């Protein structure tokens, strides 16, 4: 086995382009080896310590998707970056569902390539002084386990390796400790995770949600109920350890407890294992899965053009799942002739940030007020429906669970007709 740190395999049927990519990576301090024939690359990868594959998508003899499948037979968690000059929507979404780290276009974006290389590979010692700081991977490949999480009927995407590792860690924490400390990025898919936990353990009624000020739960009133108890500490500066310990003691260990914490202040609470949901930008396959899900859910025949699909998969989605869902919903409503191109998707993303939008987007007072409503929730980092209901002093039933907080219809329609 090779002992070189962070070896990267580069393959392109154009040997010159493969060497160009290899030289970029070497200049940045990475160890890279290049191939132009898939068969030679497959033989090399089985006898060397490879940490990342940068592959052309359209290669004669063995297409990119087939090459990924062949590598994954012996290396199921191998990360991939796909490089292509021309991919249609179906190909882009299909490759993303194979769990690639990114899809880069030709001509190549050097900065993007180096960013993804640094995410998975260490630079060589010789060039380490040239390196700039990059975040470490958010989740390592999940090790084989004797008791894998139940993967059927889940609402959370589990296409990416990072998502599967997260779900496995959550499953083990709940099974072993009857609870977990959950670190969520802003806009993370909390409601889907809660629904999955309820599915795993057949919990009824729906989850009981407690703020730090509401933790004196009347456990006697629960009777024989089997519910998930959620303590939302994301907006609290206090240490909830003692309060959670008392709550768990009152519950007698009969109900699972999920403690929510801020991603920037994540640490285990009362001995409950810390489980972190990675941001959506490192789960490209999950982006594609959620996009397909929302199209199917609304029964839409709208499709993404290739340029829109590239934007979808490479945009960083700082608002994570709820930003993604809101942007796709707005894009579907704005799409002419059932096609969403990059300009429509870009405008849908921008409007969710409260940015200036074309006048056509605000053709009525109602649409303008809906936009300001979404902005109000976004500025307060409120992503889940329960939190939004509390902030708006409305019951959760006032919100449509199909759409994210930022994509809700006007919650106070009376402002349009004050005389009523």
C-alpha cells in the first residue's frame, strides 16, 4: 500500500487535461496521479491509498457513472468530484444521487477544485507551508455496524455518506442512551429528523416540545403516552445540563429525550451523546434527493435545465434544507413552460434572502407581504414550524407542513382587508 499522504486519482480520457488537473493539485501541495484509461485507474486504486477521485464524466468505454459504480464495489465510501463540460439534468441529478462531493464544469474552477481536495486530503509536508486553512470533513465514512439504523420509510435524505453516518450515530445514541444532543445548522431538516425518530420507535402522540422555560413537565399527565421529548436549547445561553438531568429523572427513562443545541456551541448535554447534522453544502446527493422529492410531492412536471441543475448542486445553501425547499417552490411557481433555468433559480434564491427582486415578483400586495414575512422569520433564524408558530403566536395548524417556514402563504391575511 502507498504511504504518500492524501493521494488523489485524476482520470480524464484527454491525457493533457488530466495532467493539467494533476499539476494544479501538485502545485497546491497534494499528491496526485493521473490516468487517461479507466482500466488502468481501477487497477491502481485497488493497490494504493487513494483519498479522492477527480473523474471526467464522459469517457469512452466506461462512462463516469459506471466508473463510480466500479470503484465503489471495493471502496464504497470513496469521495468523488466529477468534471464535465456538458451534462443534462438527468445525468447531473443521477450522478449527485451516487454521492459525489461536487460537479465541476469545464473550464475548471481552480479554487473550487482545491477547496474540495482540501476537504478530503492532507497536503504533503513539503508544501504544507503554502496551505490555507480549510474545514475538515463533517463526517467520516460510517464504519460497519452490527445493528444499522432502520432505513425504510424515512423522510430525511440518506443519499450521502455524511447523512447515513449522521442517522447511524443518532440511532445508536437513542438506542444506547435513550436520548441525544443534536447539533443543527441553521435551517437544518429538524422536522424530518423528528419524524424519523418517531417512525423508528413507534412514538405516539407527536413530539412534546419544551423551551428552557417550560421544563417542569407534568409527567403524571402523560399517562401511557410514548412520545419524543424535545428540549430546544438553541436560543438559550444557559447551561441546560441540570434541568435536563432533572427532566430525565422525572421521566424515569421511559421517554427518549432530544436536546437541541446551536451548531456553534455544540457539546453533550447531561451525558447524552452529541450528534451533528452536517450542513447541506457537504451533502450534494441529499440536495438532489430533496429536489426530486419536492417536485414529486406537488405533482409538478417542471424540470431543471442543465445550468439550473449545476447551480442547484454547487450553491452553498447557507439556509440549508429550508432555504432549498423555499427556493425550489418559488422557482416552480415562476417557471414558464415548465422549465427552471439558472436565472429563475438564482432569482428564487435571492428573493428568499430578502434581496431586491424584479418588479414582476411583487405584482400584488399579498406576494410582497409574503416576502417580508419570510424575511422576518429568516432574520430571526427561525426554521422549524414549531418555533415559527411560537414567534408568530399562532397554532402550528396555521402553517402548511408541506412547505418550509420561508415559503408559507400569508399567515395574517386580515392585513389585506383591515375593514374586516
